[in-house]
C-alpha cells in the first residue's frame, strides 16, 4: 500500500537525530511506534510475529491486559524491555489496532513527533483529518486524546486511524499511548 510506504519514509525523516525528542523515553516510544505499528497497521499477525521475533514477554496480569488490550478476544500485550523505563506493545482486543505504551514519557515531546509523522502524510490523494482533539480531567491531570484519520481520496479505498493519548502527570497505568488501526473499525 502506498500509505505504508509513505509513513515509512516519514518515519525515517522523523526518527533522524535532528527530530529526536529531548526526553529519551519519548523518543523511545515514538521509535517503537514507527518500528512496529506504522509498518504493520491493520496487520495484527505481523505485530504478533514481531513480538515473537523480539522474544518479548507476554503480559498476563488481568489488570494490565484490561489497560493494554481492553475488551474483545483478539488482543495481546507484551512487555518491551528498555533501560529508559516501562513500555508495552499491544494489539487492542476489539479493533486489533497496534498500540505502544509508556509508563512515563514527556507528553509534549511525544505529541510533537506524532503530529510530524501523521500531518506529514498529507499529499494529493491522501486526506489527513483530525477526528478528535479533546482534553478531559482525570486523577492524573489532563488527559489529551488526539485522533487522526488518514485515508485515500482517489479510487482506492481504505484508511487508518492514528491515536495519541497522554496524561499530564505520571502515576496512572500509562502516561503515553500511540495507536494505529484500520479506519473501518470502531475505536
């Protein structure tokens, strides 16, 4: 698909040293998203294969699975080891979207890089639209949810949803989540 190649090119640009985040954890979570979710968007079997190739440990705690996978029986989650902090990779249970999670990372740095990736995909024949941009209160401060749709405008069909969710403060199950899934599945 053209869109996957386009995102791969953008990912290479964003992941260059000049675009690296100041916060190493933010940089790590965005690079994980670029490495796993963008090239495998809509392909949960490929995400599973990547996790197996990396020998990632499966998440088995019901509480953690509820956060990372949610409802639905098609999901899975893995711990992503890093000296930079606590990270996870998952396939959402209902939508089968690929998601990456950081226990703590700079919300601002992650959002800046996420916007560069997604907004940079806009080209003739590719529509990039904000579906939701909301800020809600929680016990961990403001929760920011930003969802983009990226879809074809030509005769080709299909598209994807790219989601950023950040918490203002640490202390919850995660501070940052990035997700990529098919447009035709309910989010």
